[in-house]
C-alpha cells in the first residue's frame, strides 16, 4: 500500500452529501470554529452559508495547482467521517483509491492490516462482520 498522494478522489466523492458530522462536532465548531459552522444547516454539513443549499463540494478542499494535489484546509478539525476514511479495502477499491497496489487487491486481508496500521491514529481498526 502506498502513502496517500492527495489525489482528492475521496474528498470529491463524499463531499457531495456523503458526509455527516455528529452533534458534538457541530456544537464544537459553533463555539470554536464559527468559520466552519457557517457551512452547517440544520445539522447537515457543507451547505451554502447564505442559501442553506447543499454544496456539491466540500468548501474546505483546497487544490495546489503547482503540485496538482488536494489538501484539507480544516484537517485538524475535520469531521469524524473524514478522519475515519478509508475504513476498509473494499471501500478503497470502489472509490479507486490511489493508495492501493496490485498486491493489495490479491491479499485483501493483509492489505486491511496495513490500512488499519496506517489509520491507527485516526480511527479504530475495521472489524468485518
């Protein structure tokens, strides 16, 4: 498994209504990060501050044209949904995540172990049912 190359695929895919934030995250933003909170509407994140309409892309996804990479402008205060991604290998396959290598596709169990180790500072390990 490669390290993240900041291709932005996950942020672009899930920022179009695919993310949520917990009430405690939203309350924290309201109190501590009003510039983030202004993009919340009725508990839904990434809404236009003036109209309340859902945005098609996360307002915090920045692009560096010289490096051709994306970056999260609220990385340390991003929603838990973002902190936990990616959760499992099948999700990464579906999302065409560029971290995956061919050997990961052939040995998903070990790939999942690598992913859980990489993500250990962001989320609990994935447990299949």
